[in-house]
C-alpha cells in the first residue's frame, strides 16, 4: 500500500504543468464556493440582526389568540398589568434573557399646523429602546428618555411628511378603548431611520406612559425578549412555555423567525441561489478536471498498456489512476480552502459595499463570513467532483485493448 501511494504521488507531480492546471481548476472552484457561501451567509446574518435588534427581538409574548385574531378585535387580546408583571419576572429570571420589555402598538392621526398624516405608534420603555433599536440610526435630536414622558421619535419618512424637526410639537389623535377620541401633544425628541422605508414612513415611537395616557389603557400588547445568543431561542422558548403553563398563564410565544417575513423571503431566495452556484461550480470543476485527467490518460496510454501487458490487472491500474485523481483533489481543495479563507479575510477587512436592498432606505457595507460547515462542504464537493471526473476517462482507458495500443507506440 505504501509503494502504491508513493507511485501515485510520483505520477501526480511527474508532469508539473498538467498538475498546476488541475490544481488551479480545483482550487478556484473550491475558493469560489467558500466565498459565495460566505457572502450569502453574511447577508443572512445582517438581515437577521436587523430583524432582531431593529424590530422584533428574539421572542415576543402575546395573549393566546393574538397572532390569528387580534386584527378582528384588538382590545380583546391585550395582557393585563398584573399578568405582564408576572411574565416579565419569569422572563428575567431566565439566565439566557438579556432584556425584557413591554410594547404597545396603536394607530391614529398626527398633525402639525395644516399638515396631517396617519401614523403607527409604537409605545416603548425608553431605557430599553437603545438595546432593541441598535440598528436604527438617529438622524437628528436625541433618543427617548424616562425623564421626559410626552416626547416622541419620528421615523425619517414621517418627519418629512409632517415637516418636523427636533423640538417641534405634534398633536396625536386616536380612539380609546371605549370608542371615544382622545388627543395628546408630544414634542419631537429625535428623528430615526430604521432602514425599511415602509417602517420609517409611518412609525412614531413614544414612551409607554404617554401612550397609556393617550389610549386611557395600561394593558400590554406584547412583551419582547432579547437573548444573549440567537442559537438559544428554541431552548428559551420551550423553558418559558413550561414556566407559563405551571403558572396557569394562557399566552403564546413567537420567535423572530415567525415574524421576520422579509428575512425569510431573502433567505429562501439566496438559499436557492447558493445551491445553483454550487451546481455550476461542480459542473465547471467536473469538466475542467475531466479534460485534464482525460488528456493525462491519453498521453500515458502506452505506459498503461505496458503495465497491463506485464500482468498488472486492469482493476489495479484503474485504482492507481483514481488514487492519483484523489490526491490531486485533496491538494487542490486544500489550496482552494486556503485561498478562499484568505480572500474572505481580505474582503471583510476592506468591506463590500452593497446598494440598498429592496424596500430599504440605506446601503450597507458587508463582508464574507467563514462558515465551517460550508468550508467543509466546499472541500468535500471539490474532492468528490475531482474523483467523479476521473471515473469516465479511467473507464475508457481500461476498455482499450493492449496489443493495438502498444503497436501504435
């Protein structure tokens, strides 16, 4: 076996030009797969973090039936203050939970002088907002504070529609639980850009006490949790579900994946794109390596015929050729991984500028993530493609008769 491998190694590097061409084809294909997967996963991660820290958190807790029927009867699926306090206590007792906060959404009419616009209000706890709104960019003014209650953060699009700046006063009008109209004046504390045009065009963030005064209702619509690690979402969800069941709390828990529809659509699209790139690269590697190995076998046809004439069985000669291809594949794939990792580090250090995604209001600078599973997959696919590319030329070479081949020498 040792002599067999030594012979295979010697044959691989006997023709240096042919070997370099083969290694280049394999390495380029492997590096392409590493880089493509890294770019796609970087986009996935950026979208995930934007969805989590920009809008949804890791987990959201509602009254039972809220997800399916709250649009029909919004007031029916709100959480009472005592229940909300108990839920927050249970959530904060879980060591994986970094932050737990209450939210309330409502809609109404905002007006400044003769300018009017419908708005979507998001009532938040000001001290928690910097943690959850990490991906929101403050374009002007200051963030909300616990010390100032009748203030608001206006989305960039909404601020333009109302033509307001920090310090201006907006009159908010909405319908209370009893059906009566109520109004409240708030001072614009700042203007933010969340990154999604539909969100920035309608959203107005206000402190919870101000929203409760406007709505004349202190119930909670949703309790949002932020975890230390995204990977712990399923575990924490199961633990909280058991805790709520023990306490007799009739609640439902939804993860960020259930809520982030845009993220899920992009992941589905780019996931298929990643599979298509893999298939294309595999075809290129197969064709390139098949051509190189096929030419190598044609050039060595007299040598192979001589080995068979000396009594070496065709199976052994075929095993030698496949082993040579496997050695070439391992070296080429290893070089491809090294090249891909080095290119990924360089691209991440420099940064890859991207235009604004569909529906987004700002471009972003990404990088290339090194995903161990994808690196191993790229290596394995490159090696398998190399071995597979060698099968047909080897099979054809072994079908040739010995005597006519030697006579043409």
